[in-house]
C-alpha cells in the first residue's frame, strides 16, 4: 500500500486538485491532461459569436482558446465571444452565482498577457511567463512549509512510481461509499502563504483561477482551479486580505487506500482555506476526492 508520505513526495507539485462545491457544471478533472489543447469547434464558435466567421477569425479563436486553457481558464464556461478584427477578441464567461467576466488574451514572445474585468468594479492584468506570474505588475511568489509525516504512516511495501506512470482524477462526487466512510486521517498538506499582492475583493474569479492553477497547484486544470477560485471568493467576499493559506487534511477510506471497485487509490481532501496568510481570518472548507491510478 502506497502511503501518504510517498504520494506527497511524488505529487506535491500538482497537489490535491480541489473543486469548489458551488460549481455543479463539472466535477471531474484529470491532472494528467491539464496541458491538453482545447480547440473550439467551428459550429460552437459561430454559435458563440452569433455570426459567420472567416478562416482567419476561426483560427484566431482557436488559438485564443488554447492560450486560455494554458492559463487555467475553464473555456467551457465561455458563453459569448466578441470578435474584434484589428484587436483582441473579448471572451465572456459566466461563473456560479451569476458572476460574469470578460477576458482578452494574447501570446507574445513566450508570454501570455491576459486582461480580465468583472463589470465596472474589478479589473486585473495577468502576465504569465514560463516561470513566473505577475498580477497587476506584482510578482506572485508562493511559499510552502514542509509536511511532516510520522514513520508509522509509511509502509514497508511502499515503492516510488514515476510520475509519468500515474493518472490523477479530481472530483466533487464521492467515488466510493459515503463521505463519512473516509475517517482514516493520513497527513496534512499545508501552505502558510499564498500571496496575491492584491486584495481579495479586487480579484476576479478568472485571475485567481490562473494563479491557483499556474503557481499554487501546478498541473491543475482550469475547471478545477476556477471551481476553487469561485468558492474562495464567494466565501471571502469583500475581504481586504491580500493573501491566503490552507490546510489539506487527507483521509483514506475505512477499507483502505486502494479501492478495488474503483481501480485506484482514493483520497478525501478536506481542505480548509483561510482568508489570510499564516492561517488567519475566517475560513471555509471545500472537500473533494482524488483517484490516483498507476500504470
């Protein structure tokens, strides 16, 4: 049986992949496909733009969708596209709780430049390079603290399996049994400082989604990242805090880590998000489940 310790060592960079409970449109995401190219179909593009498109316009939309996917935006939530012939297209997206945002994006010299607005009150500029992400001109630098796991939690049968040989699925729905069955606490994965450099009340869902998926939980898909972002900003609405922190309490099922009926290792992530760094301010719990399969 593979223990929480070794899984943490192997998978820490991609983390637990939380999905906020208030996003019911999608509840599953595969970490291994986080960088898959998302290409909008011609029919769907013309439905969203409400016009016939030229070949160049179709190509531009396809490229923009790919860029947005790379920046951890849930492109499936886009419900309207404003085509701009000599400028940047405007992509309109709707999140839970009737939150509507507009996005423009461009890719230049290895850098993604994204502008996001939520009505007249919120607007953010994101610049994303291969290594760094900047919010409104300020670099986001995430700090982590080490996770200590007792020796008793490690099994003599544990073996290190290459990351390339695994598939991690994150879901809102309990994949086996009931939520109460996951009562075997294994370890706590914590981060005392997720700096945002901008107050929460001034951050859009799209912006926080990109930050979470690009530098906090590397490898997370836009669907999962936007779910977390939506849940956090709803819980901490109006907050003047410019940073977050979290503790992820990882539980196994009472029958064990490996669930034969599922064909993989199952974990429940009871994630408590804190409004401020160093676990300060109010908090909210967003529980999810992970299925890890090795090949």
